[in-house]
C-alpha cells in the first residue's frame, strides 16, 4: 500500500494506491509516515493541475473496490463532463433503470475516489446539494471551481 498526503484548497487528501492503481482518496486524513509511489505522485500532479484550472479530465489507473452495480455507477460518473452536473434520476437512467435511483445514490455516496470519479457532479433534481463524503461545503467548492455553480447562486438552493 502506498500513500501520499496532498494539500488541496479543500483540505488534505490522502491518496492511497496499490502497486498499479489509485484505490482511494480520503478527506482530512493524515499519515505519520507517508509511503508515496510513482502512481500517488502522478495523482498529486494531476490534482495540482485540476485545482489550478489546467486539467478537466484525469488520466490515472483506478481500481475502486465495490460491487458490480457500484462499479457501473462509478463508470457512469466518469462520463459526466467537467463543468456539467446531472441529477440522481439522470444517473439511474444512465445506468439503465430509473427504478435504481436510491441504489445509484447510495453507490454514488460510496465512491472512494472522489474528484477523480466525479461524484460531486450529481445534485438533486431541484439543484439542491445532496450529501458528499467530504461535506457539502466541499461539493459546493468543487462545483464552483468547475463553473457549475456561480458565486451566490447557490443560496437560492439552500
């Protein structure tokens, strides 16, 4: 297991990887003795580019752990373009069944590789900010960063 702490504008991120791919990014985690690898360093570099506005898509090997259904949801999330958002019902339709809306929402919330797998781009159908593993304030920050939300506009949803 390789780990690296990345200092971002939304707090420290703990990047975890196996020998071949990124397996998790966690908020507010600290490691006393990080053990970085080429993969965690590449991830940190691409996060630098993302947070500085120079990267819209990530090019990293990913290996999220989950069920086949969760992986199908996470694959659909990766198709949401930078600067766009979808609703939870849109997500369920994207994976093929509107009846899975709650399950798709649950799988979205279990995404262990946020930002890279952009679960923050899924919002309520009415534009409301619905949960985020790192806190709603981080979701709002990311959506503003990507131009999905503009400044004070968020207050009309809150």
